[in-house]
C-alpha cells in the first residue's frame, strides 16, 4: 500500500482512518437525533453511526496499547452483532427474500462480530495475527462488494438500509481495512501521534465526510421537497375535484327541486349532468325510508363491475338513514375490498316554500346520492420529476388505498407501515370538514442510488488526498530528518558525537586568523586500543571511543574544540591557556583516560599518548599544527605511551626523514632494489647446513646498506611490508628452486604481523609456492611473539592452515617480548628460536642460563625443534650441544651472504655429500 513505507506514515494513516470513522459516527448521530425525525430519509442510521464510534474507539485503544480497555469495544461489537443477526434471522417479521443485498447485510454483521473478537485478541500472538488477517480480508471483500453493489442495487426493497448508509458502511469498512493492515504490518510497534503529519490529513478526511453529508443532506432535502410538493398537489387536486363535484351536486339538487315544482322530468337533466362529469358513476334519489326512487348510471361507467351489480352502487342503508336531511361523505369499504372503491356524496333535497302557491314542494324530503370513482378522484397527473413516489389516502382508520397508481392497492395500516417504511404523511381537510391522512411513499430507491453513486466519489477523493497528504508529509519529514542527519554527519562524528576533522580544521583556521592568538593543538592517541577493539567487537569499541570523547570534553573549557581525528585518535584545540594551565590540562586528560572503563560488565584500562603543538612554534597553518602535534604524539608513544610531548622543530627533521624514507622504499619496490641475503642454519652436533634464513637487504649506490631495523618498521607502518614480503618470498622460493636438486635445505622466511591482518596470506603463499614449483615442507615461516598479542584467535587458525600445506611454523626471538610459556603448547608451533640474549651469560648459576635451559628442555618435551640464534663463541656452541639443541645459527659459523656466495656453499656441500 502506498504511504506505508515507514511506521510514521502507517501510524498517521491509521489515526486518520480512526479519527475519520469517529467523525462519521459523531456527525451521523447528530443527524439521526436532530434532522432524521423530520425527514423522509436518513443518511446513516443511528446504529451504523454508533458502530463507527465503537470501532474507531477500539482501534485507538489498540494503537495506544490499552489491552484492558480495548476489551470493552470488543464485547460491545460482539453483543451488537449477535443481537442484529438474531433479529434478522429469527425475530424480524419482514418478508425479505435471500438476495445479494441481504447476504451483504449478514456479512456486515458477521464482520462486526470478528472485529470485536480482534479487539479481544491483539495481533502479536499467532491466533490473534490469523484473526486480524482474516478480518482484514473480510473487510476488503465487503468494502469491494458494497461498492460493486452500488452499481447494481436492489432498488425495490425498501426495508434494506438506504443507499447513503450502504456507501457509508463501505467507506467505514475501507477505513477498517487500513487500520487492520497497519496493525498487522507494524504489530510490534506502538503508534505515536505525529500531529504535523496527522492533522492536515484528518482535516481533509473530515472535510470529505462533511461534504458527503452535506451533499447527501441536500439529496434528502430534495426528496423531502418533492414529497411535500406531490402531497400538496394531491391534496389540492383531490379537494378541488371533490369540491367541484360537491357544488355541482348541490346545483343539480336545486335544479331538480325546480323541476319537481314544474312536474318536469329529471332524467334528461341527470344524463346531461353525468355526461359533463365523467368521474361520477351514478346519481340516485332516495326517499325518507332509504328506498331508491331514481337512479341514473353514467355512460362512462359501462365497463365497470358496478354496472353489472347494482347493489355495489347502493350506499349502506345505515349510513343513508343517518345522513337524511344533511350532507355527508362515505367511501365504500366493500367496493374498496373489490379494488373499485366508490365515494358517496349525499345532499338533501329539502322541500321549499313556493311564493306563488303558498305550499311546500315536494312535501316529503328526498336524499340525493352522487357516487364517485375514488381512483379517478385521487388520480393526480404526475410528471417524471415525481414518478418515484406513490400517494396513498386513508379511507378509514384501518384502510389505506393507493392514489396515483394505475394498479390499485389497499392495505391495512399495519401492512402499509411494514411494506413502506419510508413515508411522508399529512392530515388534510377536504370538502370543508372531511379530514383524511394523505401519504407519500418512496416506491423505489433508484433516485437515491443515483446521487449516492456520485457522492461516494467525495469519499474516495478525500481519502486518496488524505493518504497523499500523509505520504507527502511523511516524505517531507523523512527528507528533513535525512537533511538534519546529513548536517550532523557533516559536522559531528557518528561514533563520539564530537565535531568532524574537517570542521575542526576549519574552525582552527579561523582561530589562527586572530591576532596574538594563543592556540594549542593536542593530538591524543589511545595506547593499546586495537587489541581491546578486536576482543570486544566494533560496537563496544565504539562505545569506548564515545566514553573517551566524553571524558575529554569533561575536563576542557567550553571554548575548546574536540574532534575525533580518525580511529582512536582525538584532537583537542585550546585557546588562551597559559603554559602551566596547559600542562595541568594534559595531566588531567591522561588521568581521565587511565580511569577504568566498563564494557559489557568488564573493567577495561587504557592510556594515551599526547602530542602538543602551539601556534608560536610554526607559521599558523591548521594543517601544519595538526601534523606537528601528530609528530609529537608519535614521539610520546615511542617513549612507552601514557605521557605527553611538546613539539620541537627537531622532531620535524625526524618526521621528514621518515616521510622521505617512505618514498624511497616505494621507489625501491618499483625498481626491484631489494636483494636477498641468506644466513645458514647448521645442525648443532654435526655443524652441517640444514637450512638458511632469508633476509632482505637494501643496497645503496654508494655501496652502503640501509639497515632493516630502519626500513622494516616504516614499511610495516605504511603497509609497504606486503609488497616487500611478496618480493622476499618470490626471490627466496626461486633461489630455493635453484638449489633444491643439489641440497636438501629449507628456507626460513620472516613474516610480519601485518601480513595476517590484510588479505589472505594462506592463499598468497599457496600461489607463490605453486608459481615457483616449491614444496611447502622446504619452507619455514618465522613469526615474532608480538603477532599473537595483536590477535590470538584468527592468526593461529591461519598458521594451522599453513602447517596443513607442509610449512613449518617457527617463533622467532622467543622470550624477548610478549611471550608466555603457554605459547609453547597452545599455538601451532614447530620450531622455537631462542634469542641470543639468553646465551650471552653461560654461567650455570645465572638467571639467563636457567631460563634458557628450562625453555629448551620444555620445548623438547613438547616435541618442538629448538634453534638458538646469535652463536658467536665456542662456549655457546658447547652449551647448545650439551642441551641437545637441534640447530644453531650465528656469526660463529656463517654471516648473512648474497645468493652468489651461498651457491659456493651449495657446491661445497654437494661435493662433500
């Protein structure tokens, strides 16, 4: 669904639907209580409006997580739906045949039941989720079915809900679907009200409801006006016709009186009267006893039933006797039951005093009765503007007959009210005293459906526009949040919340533009952070960095600028500090960093190295100040860390030499300037060469050599060690391939710890061995103890992989660094190389002697080979042989030599063997 990309938009759409349903319920109840009693039609029934309020209230409680309160609307929904189903199926006496519309009605009630169940069982559980999903599908199905039904409705069944109600319920079902879907999609999130997004959409949706109600009310009022017009027309026409015929009868009776005085015949006059008034069935005269003396039948009534049965034309004698001597009106119940209702109008023919003869003529009073065709009297001409109405007239307290219909109907009051629930009625007086009730009924709802179909687009358009507003508002909000995030990311570090490096440099440059600025840059680097980060993981490592940043901020002034420079490096820019204040600040910083940090319940200890550069020590460039502080920090770190150094110009010279050396190393790599030297390793007891150690040498044009102790640390720092190591392995493997057919020596190659942290060293060694066609068993890999200090998990695995390829693993300079005796049995080691520092003092009572002896004995017990380095004297050789060392290496036997000299040894060895 559109507009559901985020929980915010889904939440807004959810609340828009809930508040829209509530607004529909409130407006519907107001209309039902204030306007509906005075109109022919209602827009939404009070029951539907109440249901909309309950449903909206229930969904709002669900969104707010009110588990105990949402039971109330759930129970109400269940009870009301069951009562409605019971009434429809078993109690109602309405004759409703099963149809699509009736199935929709029952489906709506069933949906109301499941909606109540959904309020009782939230969608977080398995059962609740399935229940909500079923109710969602049912809501969508019913909403679509109702919208389809709007285009092919049952317009004749007036006992169904009115079209406006059907459209309103369809819209309510659509809103319910939105809320059900939102809750299902974000069932583990609580919906919060975001008014800036919610309010415009709610206003648009509420405006849509108001417009829909207004249009529907206009349609209702239009139908009411039409009903009033038709009713008024019917009453006026009926009264006019009856009045005309009544007056005509009076004139006729007066004329008959004159004819009787002249002994004239009344028949011709009667026939002429009937000819002029076709609505009259007959004219009759009765004596004082109610006996018929004269009757004239209308020539227009020749085909009616009463022309064949004269008794049907006779008024009831009881009525006639009671009406003697006065005027009266009666509708025949008997003829009404036969479908040919007759209306009797009687006028007395009273004797009059003749002025000439002085006697009354006639002597006996007569009663003249005019019989009228009721259907003709009430048959009011109707235009198409009013053809969907039917007029009914009350003929007695228990009978109602149709007026403006060609097919005559009559009903008892009960049957009439049951058949026609949509009735507009009014009492009216005709013939100046004859009071009857006139009814206008809606015979078909087609005209209402026509307007309802048009009005439903107001719902659709307002809903789509509200959803569009939600989507646009949420998109704008997210765009603003992303813009704010970008601004924050452009200004602040995402891990520590400190300003970024480029921001600090810009602000530092601005500070340096001020005259007489006393600005200092402190470059802070954490000691030993990498092992902690590797042990605890990146997340806790970032937490540690953030804690360090907070501690730095805590001890500085508000004017200070603190930035995370990179990795575990921070920069602090201070201004207007005296020399003593600056030293005190640095001391506090070191102290703060020393305080233990808690990571995942574990106490972690750190120290820091700080370099300080002042504006007076250089020309005021921000970049240069930071670089000088970095140089001073490097000097502090070389002193062992946990201290600080102020930058001095001499440090720049050393730094520049290092930078220059980096460039020269790169040129040497590109120009293949590095050469391989080899120092033989001999068997301790026989003195025969068993292998060689490959050593990289960098000759200079003047014949001098750059010490490995000078260029190797720089190469390791810059990452150039990877390329140098590749060169060493390629040349060493190629040289080994050259001599392998002549001697069975191995070659031992030193591996920097850096090789294990970037790239796949195992695959690289595999590739180079295959390229040189050298067996792995002819190669020893030498690593220092420091490699295990950096990583005690992944590096041993890589060493094991190399062992599986036949290579032997040797630990170099054992005992001089990080090592512990646990290295001897925990790690995949084949060879232990004892450092020369342990054999310089061979007095049996010296500590070095005892340590060397112990380590050698322990290594042998663990089935490790032992090679002793730095052998320079006969006594040292004797010691190694006494301790049964496997091999020894040193200047006593051979110095490192180029490959050309090694080939001479190979040749000698080949001759002797």
